[in-house]
């Protein structure tokens, strides 16, 4: 595979109420060892170690394996790399449902991923949600545990993962008789076993948009997803907006879901674009997402200082129309960083906006990827004074070929195959960050 060295254009510092442009390092290909890579995910541990995971596959196929690259605190290069396979089958390189990373209270690193399975006669693949744990920062991993109930393979995906308060918590979408709802399961023994899954909300949910889960410093839990608000006789009248619910008793009960913003987006389908959410050190809840509502389509951010009861929303980039953008955010030390693959151009490109005043205001958008390439599904991690952003990237021709080969699932006779890694590689950029307000 041809490799591309990308030097993305970074504008000079631009004074703004919310901060300024960051001086990023040149983009670096980090998936050399695996020749290809898709669906990256980043984690910065409490000690400052950086864990980068992605899915690779021989010849870019769908028999995916997880690859971990670990850069210890203070090091400039990765010192530990390991590849993990699953006996059930290939680990899915699904951009909207990538492997998720979390760190427990005792320093253990957890990974939640999906193994896909194609079943003759079914339009959509089935999946199994699997969790592994490492107690030595990625050097070795536990045997996988299936966390979904019932048969190992079923209609469960679009998962999220967090850990804290002595728990490991996973959320996902579960399909029952054609209707998707939000499910959750908890582990109290470091991921060795999980309690029976339970439903957080039984109202219909958008079936292909990822969930988000976060635990605040006081132990309060939050879960977000894209709901379906039925207003008429058919899906052409349904609103598909983001909602957030809260639990004050470690996930036993949940509040009525609240919309951070009334997008009122009516759409008879699923955009494959869920929310990203974090709780900062003060207990404030931060969330970012994409909406496709014509006239105000694009990426939004919202913050709540009263435990998700009320929200203040800010448009980050909107326009008349936008292809789905996949949003990720991170908070810390007074900063909020939001990154996404912008859907307003001919090719997706990775952009970022930065707030140094806890989300009160944001600096202008900053381009991180290069022209002429399709850059998608960015993720980011922050530790003290260092920000890292990773994404998957492929050439324009490969991107257009992949888009053209996707089946039209509005056709009831179409069948969706397992996702492929394709001609994609993983890129990373880093920047120094000053203390926020």
C-alpha cells in the first residue's frame, strides 16, 4: 500500500474569546505495522500514558484484529504494541461502533468491541459485544467476556464504555422485534462478569447511532443517544434528536430523557451519527452531536451545569445541508475540544474547535487533515498540557469506490455485508495546550 505523509495547513494563532489555534505537529502515519487501519480510539491514562487502538485486517478485509500502540508517560514513541484476535470471528472496523477504551479506578484498561457475523437470510449482520481487560498497560489481555444477554450473536451494537466508582459500565442499542432501545450492563468485579442487561429507556431509538455514557466525579451517571419522537402515522414524520438521561443511584433508575437542543430534525432513516459526552472535574456535563435538519444542519455543542436538567447549546459549524459528521469531544483543565469529520465538502475532512473557558465560547475551526484525502471518524485524548487527535484516512479514489459499493438499504431486497477496513490508515497529530480557565 502506498503511504502518504501529510503536512496539514495550520493557521497562525488567532485571538478569540474561547482560545486560539493550537500548533500541531505534522500528521504521522501510526499504522505502519499493520499496513492498514480503521476506527481508531484513544485513551490517556491518569498517569499520562497514551493508548491508541485500531482495527486492521489482511488485505483490508473484514476479518479484523485489534492493534494497540502504547506510549508511556514522558516517552515520544510507542514502546508497547500488541495485536488481539477473537475466536468468535473478525472484530468489526465499524466507524460508528468502534472499539471503546476506558480506565478503571485501579488503573486497569478495558476495551469493548463488536464481533460481526453474517447469517444467510438476514439483511443485517449480527454481532456480539465482547470485553477484555489489561492490567499491564496493554502488554497482555484477559480472555474476552460476552456482555450481551442471550445468544452470543444478536441485534446489539453501537456501544459505549466507561469505568468508575468500582464499576465497568457498557451501554448499547438492542433491537427487539424491529424496534431499537437503549440497554446497559454493569460489572462489579473488574469486567470478569456482567449483570444481566437492563433497558434504560424503552422508547424507540434511532437504530444505527452510537450511544454515549459518562460518570461524574460524584458518581452520577449519564447516558445519551439519538431518540425517535413519533409525531405522525409513519417514519416520514418522526423527529430524530439527541437526548440525555441521568441516574443518581448507580444505574438503578433513570430520569426522563432531556434534549440538549430541540433540533426537531424529521428524517425517515438513520444517519449513523451519535453523540459524544463527558463530565468535567466540576460536574458539568458536555455533549456534542450532528443534526441533518435542512437550514441548520451540522455540529452542535451543549453544556449543563445542573446535572442535565437544562442546557446551553452552541452551533459549532452549521449550514443549509451537511452529510453526517461523527463528533468526539474531550474536556479537562478548563478546556473543551470538539473534533469531527466535516460533511459540508466534497470529501470528509477532520476539523476541530477549542474552548479554553469551559465551553462558554470557542475559537474558529481548525483544519487538521489534508486536502485531497477522505479523513473520517476522528478521536482525541487530553492529558495535562498535551492533546492528541487520531483519525482514519484514505485516498479520494478509494473513498469514492467504497461509497459507490455501499448497498442502498432503503431497498428492502438489499443485504448489508460485514464492514471492511479497506485502504485506510491511521494518522495522529499532537499539540501543546496551555492551562484553561
